[in-house]
């Protein structure tokens, strides 16, 4: 998919040097966001508890003179190194474990990260007059009856199931963000992120692309949950970061979330075919039970993002997968230098 926008209209901050706080900036999407903001000439403060991030993501950023890392958990009071910075003009909240096995490992902390953590960051935005962007999730649609999912679809979420700590936490965070906006306390934007993949994912993340690619490269059995007919739509990380920055910088007047994701939909078996093609693997495939409340179908309707932000994804799955496979190949080699696929 292509569009003909220029880099100049691609959400850069109008040439003005901003100071961005990126909560969760050492994580998968966060580390790419920090890198892009630094490349655009901005100052970046990354706040992260390093719970699910790869420390090497951070090491790649730490050499930059406009980059500051602060270790902290947004569930706790924000560190002084953050609260004393009155120059913060943008706050991106990407702090939360996002892979089902990881966010289910400590569900109470996951819920508090979205609820308490978002409240702390919104209050900071109010105090310093910063614009605030919440990364919400396609999970707010639950196991959707509407397809593709538009932002005005209210979802079908099991509020007592094992995914609820994440889904309901993000739904509460959205509610809070829009209340801050309604009350004039902060200028907020809410992105509903659909499945995203690319370099800097953790090999042990547990999500489908990292699992399948690493299993294929290592020659391990490839795990397909259920019969593999469930669908997802996979967005390459550079497209996602572009969408997030555009959303932050757009002059928005209406209060509504914006879907960000790639609308090309694949069954997990179709994804498997692509992974096999990209890696040439001869791994066997094993079918395992479908996790509880695993959504059957997921595809974003991105008309709102396209109209408001002039955004749509550019990187097709085959291209993104090739880049991701090369990343994981190196990652696995660094872990075990004898490794060869
Ligand atoms: N999945 C799979 N094998 C794996 C990991 C995941 O078949 O090793 C399936 C999972 O059941 C789901 C889809 O792939 O249907 C996407 O899972 P993921 O954890 O990446 O994200 P989700 O969209 O479920 O949050």
C-alpha cells in the first residue's frame, strides 16, 4: 500500500523542537517511536520499568545526546527526574505489557498500569500543558461481532475473562483520557493499535509473529493455536510509528479514538505460509488449544485515520516479514552463536 505524502507532512512537529515523554519507550513500538522522534530533532525522555522490554533497545538509544532514560513504573508516583521537567510538551503512553502471556502473567499490575498509570500521566499532562496520546488497543473490541472494526463499534468484551485485565484496563484508560479532554484538563488523542510486528520485538514475547518466526528459524515445532482459521491484520512497526506521530500532531477537534493498523487480513494459517516462504523452514507444525476468549477475526477500518491524518500503511506483510526474519535471525545468533538456520 502506498500513498503520496511527503516526509514533511508526515507528522513531524512543524520544525519546532519538542520535548516528548515516552512511557514504555524501551519496548517494541516505544523504542522505534523514540528513535523516530530523535531523528526528527526532538528531545526524548523515556520512562520504562524494563518489565517486558529488551534492554538492547535502550542501549541503541542511549548514545543520542537528546535522549534521557528514567527507570520507573507508572503505577508508582512518577520519578522526580520526570516531574521536574516542565518543558515536556508531548506525552506518549505506551507503557503496558501487550502480549497475552505477558499481560496475563501479572493481571493486577496490567490493570493498574492502564488505570493508575494513565491517570498519573494525564495529571502530568495537565500540570505541564503537554499534549497526551494514549495507545489503546484493538482488544477493546473483544471478540468482535462487527467486521471490520470501526471506532464506533462498542465491542464484545468478556469483563471477567483472562484477557480482561488488558482489555478492560485499556477501556478504562480511554474513558479517563476522554474525561480529561471533556473537562478541558488535557488535549488528548487515543490510538487503537492493531497487531503490530517488526524488529525490536522480544523473541520470547509470545505473540504469533515472534513465535512463528523464531520457531521456524530455530527448526522448532511451530505452534498454531486452534485450527488456525482465526484472522489478524498485521501492521509493520514503521507504519505504526508514523501513524502515532501524525495522530499526536494533527489538529483534532473531535473526541474520538482512531484505529491504527494494517487492514490486510490473514488467517493464522495464511500467516504460517508466509513465514514458511520467508524462512524456508522445515519445522513441523503442531496444533494446540485455542486460548480462552481468543478473538475469531480482527481487521481495522482505517477510514478515520486516512481522512484525519492522511495515513495508511505502506509496508506489505511479505516485505515486513523479510525484515523481521532478518532481525530475529541475528537475535537468535547473538543468543547462541552456533545457531544457523
Ligand atoms: N497464535 C498462534 N500461535 C502462537 C501464538 C499465537 O496460533 O504461537 C494465535 C493466537 O491464538 C491468536 C493469534 O495467533 O489467534 C494472534 O495472537 P497474538 O498473541 O499475536 O495476539 P492477539 O491478537 O491474540 O492479542
